[in-house]
C-alpha cells in the first residue's frame, strides 16, 4: 500500500514537471498591457485628371492643360517639416513627421528638398518635384514624348474627398499659410487624411507644351511622390494613367479612359 502511494506521488511529480514548459509558454503569450503603438502612415493616390483643354499661346505654341489632385487615403497625415540648416540657405531640408496610434510621433529624414517660389508667383515654399506627369504613345512608356515635371508643390488641405475615410478631420488642418513666406526659416505643411492638393489647369505649370504633336492617341501617366521620398502605407499605388486623343489642328482633346 505504501509503495503504491509512493509510486502515485512520483507519477504526479513527473507529470507536473512535464507540464511546466507548456504552462510557461501559455504565460509568456499573455499580454502584459496595451499593444505597442503603430505608425499611422499616409497613402497618396492620384485622382483622375480633369478639365483637359488645348491653348495656343501668343507666340504660336500649343499647350495641353489639365488639373491634378493628389489624395491622401491613408491612416494618418503626410506631414512635411522644412528647416534651413543655415539662415542664408535658399532651400530647406525636409523631415517627415509620422504620428502613431498612441498619440505620439517620430520624425524621419528624407531626401526631399523645399525651395521658395518656383516661378508660379505663389510666393511660398514648395516640395520639389512632388508630382510627375509624362505623355507618350500607349505601349511605349520608354519614349517620353512630352513631360510635365512640376517644379514643386505646397502641400495643403485644398479640398476634401467626397465620402472621405473615417479618420478624415471635418475641417482642413494644413492651410495655405503653413507653406511659409519669403522670410521663413521653417514650415510645417501637409495633407490630412481624406484631403487632396488640388492644382486646377489654370495654375502655373499645369500644362505640357505639345507643339507639333501628331494627331493620335496618347497616354498620360501621373505619379505622386515619384522619387519615393515619403514613407507611405502602400508604396505601389501612386500612379494613374489616362488615355487621351489629341488633335491639335482641330483644337480637340478627348479623354478615352
């Protein structure tokens, strides 16, 4: 009887020892507190180009005008913070501020550069080459027939997207005044979730010189953040293409798709 009891105790002890690693694994997987914060990254998308038209200038050149909008459809704003390294610099280095789910943020260095003016007479600072447009024959993107390389954009909440994402603020956060004046040594500009930077076709540099372009069908590929200078939630959806039929002699341009 005593031997049987001793054998039972030993068996229980061995079973407990065998279960200890399992208990440890279960305990280690139990959360000790709230989950770590995650970055609320922006996600830039190109809206459809709009209001195409042809213009003949006084010196006989032909310009193809159209409007562009870059939407931010991510989880957080795309915020650019410019700073002069030296007060006498004619440019600013740009950092991207990324907010997180815990209410904090981090700043990351970018290769982006901000310059003042750019010849559009807007008298504020711009992120250099924030958007790119190229026109070529469909099927031959290597042949950049004509290109609109926008010198720079001031990022601001110009308009809110219809049916914006839930995280979109009800009112603009980044106004035009955030783009800074000629004497500024720093700025904070950006695009809130659900807002777009709208540049209508009448704005400076919103055209391509298509003088002498043969009548036919062409493709316009537009890309926001073409150099990948800002970190986004998705990095592969920044482009949109549009097929247009252009006939300069008849002064007609038609969107095909």
